[in-house]
C-alpha cells in the first residue's frame, strides 16, 4: 500500500507561504496620529471625571465652591492646540501649575501652568499628533470646556452656577482635526459622562 504524506521540506515551504500571506493580509499597525490623539483625549476626559468623583469640592461655607470642580478645557495659542485638566482652587478661571492634574504614569503635569504658557508635551496635541483644529459643541464662552460633579455628571463649564449648563440630552462633541487623516469626534453623553469616539 502506497502512502502519500508531506515531507519535512514541503511542510516548511507551506508554513513559509502561510506566513508571507499572513503578513501581506495583516492590517497596518503603523502610527495612527488621529486615533492616538482621540484615545488620549477620551482617556483624559474619563480621568477628569474620575478626579471629580473622588475629590468632591463641596464646601458649605463657600457659596461659589462649584467653581473649584475638576474640568478639562481645550485651548488654542499661536497655532498650538492643547488642553488643561485642573481644579480651579483660586477660582480665577485659569489653571495654575499647582492646580493641574498629574498623569499617574509619567508624573507629568496635564496642562500649561496658565492660559498663556507653553503646554507640557503630554497635552500638546499639535506637537504630538499634528492636530490642526479643535471644534465641537462642548462650548462655553467660545471655549470647549467640560466640568464634572461628584457623581461624574458632565457640565459645560463650572463657573455659571452649581447645576448650570448641563450637557444637553443628546450629548456634546469635541472634534479633533488632523492635517491629513481627517476628523475624530469624541462624544460625551449627558448625565453619565460616557465617552465614545467616532471617525
């Protein structure tokens, strides 16, 4: 009786051919600056919400305590798009170095010290990812700004009143525009503050 089987050499060639086809058919895993920028911003919005939930700023002796809530604010200065994550302890409307959040992994400040200083590399979306514009509907007084209360509910800003400017029922968006890759839209849901990304 004659048997048909692969020889070791034939088996090696088949494995090599499958490997070559797998490499050619594999999706590209090269650098995706728009995707990385959107993931970073979405993650930092969630981090801001987390900080607000674990660090309740309520003070019964201070009528404007809500102005100290944790917030994320998107800024533009001389061609650079970036953001700050801070709790406005002095209630002056800008972020000081001592008021900014710190990245738990890199220990780098997540801001710029104030509106006019150079942002840290961690939040400079233009330098890191070539983001050319930030738009959307999470806007208060011309600035994309989100604040969160102790339950994690999102508000458009924090300075108007304790429960003023809640995110509308349809949510609000932050749109990142890349020079060549197009746009990424980050949506923040009302009430829950759930963050999603679409391209």
